[in-house]
C-alpha cells in the first residue's frame, strides 16, 4: 500500500544546529503514528518541514507516493489535504468558535473573488453549506452548544478540540497533531485519545502525532518513531519502543545542553504548562496576530 507520508533523508539545520538529520519516515494510510523524543529532539521541526513552514536543507517529503511537498507554502500543503494543530494553541481568540472553524474552510471554497464581491447565489450557497458543516464539526468534537462563544472564553480542553475541528474543516487525509493532550487533565486526555481513534476509524484520517505523555503514545499508536538530537534512534510498535535501551537512555539521560531535564518515559502526566515548553512555533506569527490570516 502506498504510504500517505514519506520523508526521505530529511535534514533541517538552523545555523550550526542540525535539528533534523537524514530522517526516513513512512506512515501508511489509516495509521496512528507517533513521534516522540526529549525536548529539542526535532519533533516540531519535522511538522514544520512537512507543513511548509520550514524548507528543509536536504531530503524530500512525499505525500501519497507522488507529490513532493518541499518548496510548497503552508496553504498549498493544506490544500493537498494535510492539516495540523500546534504545540501552543493557535485560535483567533476574539472570534467565535464557529468563526474559527469557518477559517478552516478557506482552502475549500471555490467561488472566485468576483463572486465574493457581488455575493452571487453560488457564493451564498457555499457559505451556507460551510456554516452547516461547521456546526456539524462542532458537534462532532463535542462543542455543539458553543458555536457563538468567543474562543478565548472556552476552557482549555475545549480550545484544543476547537483547534482540531478547524483542522478537520480542511477534510485532511493526513492530520499532524503537535502534543494534542499537553496541559490536559487525565479525564480530558482520555477523551482526546478516544477522539483521535474516532478520527481514524470513522473518518479514515491518517494521524501523525507528537506526544510526551507515554500513556497516550502507548495507548493509541500503532507505530512509534523516536528522535533524539534530530536523529531517529528507534522505530517500532509501542511495546518494542518501551523496551528499547537506547530509548530509555535518551529519556532518562540528563540533556547536556538543556535547562529542563528530559522526562522519564513512565511518568505519565503531560507538562503542567505547555506554554513553558520551548517551541519554534513561538517564533512564528501567532493566529491572533493580524498577520496570521494573511499567511494562510
Ligand atoms: N526557528 C528556529 N530557529 C533556530 N533554532 C530552532 C528553530 N526551531 C527549532 N530550533 C531548534 O531546533 C531544535 C529542535 O527543536 P524542536 O522545536 O523541533 O524540538 P521538539 O522536539 O519539538 O521539542 P519540544 O519537545 O520541546 O517541543 C531545538 O534545539 C530548537 O532550539
Ligand atoms: Mg515541539
């Protein structure tokens, strides 16, 4: 079966730092695959290379066996059917939940700008359909009654689900989730795990997720890839990874260049403050930044 995603010797450098080195990764259709590794291992950099935020120095990213994603802008990658969520939630804080989802339709609306200007019947039909679908999506993520709430007023777990609903509006074939349960309580984490399974089982979406909570990783993944200092140090089924000495060492070893120590594999709780985790995404414009809508 053709993989949905394949990276070939993917390499990304920042000055003298190699954040990702010669990474080969294959994700088959309808798989839930995880990428794990200590802080700074290159996980988010991988997502940024796939989704068009960063251009890799070497290597390739192949979507559905045909299309190279290298050189495409984020909106072009999204248009092909790849959606993502972010390590630190990115929502339009002062827009309603429904409006946040409608932003995700941007890629799918077909009316021309002239049609938009004069609000032709076709334009109106598209808008109505998008609104109806957005309501269905809200219900699907368990936020049925929250359409008119401002995003900033939603509880943390609900904001994460709203971000996911927006990603789904693009009808992705591949969904990239960067620490989807970070900062969640155990109950919210359980819900999110069940929800990710539903996305795969009911919508047939292939999922690649970055996670620090090992209960989540081991509970829902069929394939686990372990990065350390930008290198793949292990890959396999969850049970194999859990028993791999190199993986255990990477997690238990004190980082030479890190302020925060790597977290042990068997301590489940996700980081208390996901915003405290160092992320390159912080250096990118945020969704509540007026620049951000223009970037899409
Ligand atoms: N835009 C950037 N400019 C410079 N260095 C960067 C940039 N983005 C990432 N890095 C560096 O690349 C390395 C990998 O970062 P990355 O964010 O991919 O790690 P991560 O595995 O996602 O870590 P975490 O678990 O903390 O989120 C780190 O050393 C980071 O400081
Ligand atoms: Mg990260």
